[in-house]
C-alpha cells in the first residue's frame, strides 16, 4: 500500500504539470490529435497498436499499424481538430 501513494503523487504531478495523459500512459484511440501529431513515430505506433488491439482483440501487424498511423495523421492534419480522438479517423 505504501508504494501506491508515491506513484499516485508522481502521476498526478505529471498530469497537473501540463503533460497530457497520452504522454504519460498509452491511451490508444482516445489519444487526441494535438498529442498524436507531436509524438515521435515509435509512440504513435504504440498508440495505434493499442487502439487496433482494443478494437479487434488481436495484435495488429506492422502494415496495419503503418497504414492506420498514416490515416490518423492525415485526419488530424486535415478534417480533425486538436481535440479529435485518433479513433475518429477513418481506418479499416
């Protein structure tokens, strides 16, 4: 129980310091465009992979991750708003 309090305080500090949730934990399809477009490719792939796994129940392959990441980036840079979720992007 003692180990939970410091971890909770650390997470709260990160969240209140201006870091968004997706910078701290993998939020998958709930990741907002404003966060997704500033992440590096590795972090974007992690978010996309989680989103696809949550949706389909299986691990996505690399081609599916790459295609969906490109779709989400395109959506965020065109039709989406900063607060749009990447799950809203059209994808297979």
